[in-house]
C-alpha cells in the first residue's frame, strides 16, 4: 500500500505536499494534519512502518530556523490540534494542544486573570513551535524560557508510541523531564502534541523606564545598576542602538514607586512610560539573525565588537539577538560570527545562527562549538534510532 493511502486510513487530512511548503527548500512529499493525540500517534506509526522522514510544522514562524532537513517525506501539520484542553485556574496550570497560537492562549487565560509569562517575539507562533525552538522574549529574565514553564508534555515518539511526562502538579515528574528535553529540540526527538504550563497572575499594573545610553560602557553600567538594585524588574533589555528599557510589574502603588526609583538610578535621560519602547520583545531587523548568550557583564564587550549601529537586543538574563543587514555577504557574516564567538567565548557564552539566506547558510557554521554534542547524539539515538525525525535540522546533523 502506498504511504499516501496508508496515512489516509488513519488521518482525515492527508494530501501530497506542494513546493511552497518546502522546509528551507526541501519539498515535502506528503502532508498530514492529525486532530487528536491518537490520530497523531497513528500517523507516526504509519510513517515508521514506511520509513518516512517526518518534519513537524506549526504556524511556520520559525520553520526557517536551523538547517534544512536531509529529506522530508512527511510534513506533520499541527493546525488542527488547536484547543485549550484545560485551565485549572485554582492551580495556576493550563494544558494546551501544540497547534494553539500563543495569542489565543493568552486571550483565554486572561479571562481568568492569568497568563503564561512567556512573551514570544514572532506573532502567530504556536505552543508546539515555541517549545520546539525554545523561544522566549524579555520576560525570560524573571520567569524563564519554555523549559522553565512547561511542567508536563505529551509527545508521540518516532515509532508512534505516546509518551507523557509531568502533570498538573509542578513536582510530578517521572523518568525523562520531556519539557526540558524537548525545549529547543527542533522536532528531532518526537512530535509535541500538547503541553501543560505553570501560569502566573496578570499583574495589576506595569510601567516601563526607558533610558538613552551612549556607548558600551554606559549601556553596561545602566543594565548592571538595575540588576543590582532592589527594584525587582520583570525584564531589563538593551535595544540597539542606544536604549536600555526596564519593565516593572505589580500593584499600582508599588510599581509607581519602583519606577521612580529606577528612573532616579538611571539618571536624567530616563523617562517613565506606560507603553513598551520600539523594538521591545522583537527580533532585531536583518536577514541574518544570530542568537547570542553569555553572562550579563558580556554586554560591554558585545557592543564594543559590534559597533554603535548594529541591530541588537540583549536581555538582562544574558541572552540576546543580533540582526545583520540583507546586503551582508557570506564572508561578512562569517567574520562577525567568528568575532562574536571569540568575544563571548571568553565569558563562556556562544553564538548560533537562527536564520540566514541560503547562500550564506551553506558557507558558515550555524551552531559553533557544542560541548554536549556527544550526549545529545545518545539522546537522539534513544528517541529516534533510525534518525527519521527532522533529520539534519539540528546541531551536528542530528
């Protein structure tokens, strides 16, 4: 039986792939969109029986991250898995399907005065895609990334078996912590079907303190001043060129007092606003996006290396992004990337290219040094022994 016919027996939405659906230029032979956990498991079982290489797809907001798959026999689309399964408001916990857009999740949680404290820089991102890429915005400084907020995960393994980890109680974890393992795994370990998140209340008041800074030293001092004072910011961001912004959340009187204290600390260039400054929580402009990480004091070296006009966003947690313009040649991107890795390496940090034009991607090392690569290969072998899940998409060809 042809794979298309076998898949059609277990899934109500199966069809041949189209060129426009290519993953970084690799066209899928087939596309399946399951609408339940069991249907997703049957799709993965049929794929295993037919030796199909599988690539998951959410809303395609980050499908161009990473490397092209070695092949894509089956694209598994999660758009029909788009429900909020449960919102246990009393426990500050919610369970959502992988294809649910993050904005819709936020709207539903807000009806009960709660939120998933995970601001996602790309509108339209889905729950599954956000976890699979480990994506997070400024709130990561206080609340962490998906791996910190996922307390339970349902996945379908490469052979079609359903696996679950965690649950409705934060401490309930047995065996693998799938939430941490699958965060940032780029679809190479299994198909994410649903996730259970730890929630937080929507703050009663928020305020931003925005301060213009001039040069690496000034930016470094401003960020360090806020990080080492008692105002307890929810997020601190450097937005290039030349802006440090601080988010404060809490009760109205407390936020107002802390905002004034922060403005006084930052000096005469600081102002208090109710709205976020331009660029807050967004990736910097450019056709090449470089994900950078290092301890917060590395900001000074980073800005000295990049120069005053480079598009950059840097979180007080020590994580950020650099955007390079579309006219950058492969040699120019490779040069910036090499200098970034050298500079951040002195702080035990690194730089990873998230997306870049095809002509650049083929000429550079997207990932850089990965000390844990041997361990990652062993995990891959255990979850996907035939290497059929997003083959070649991740570091080291995983």
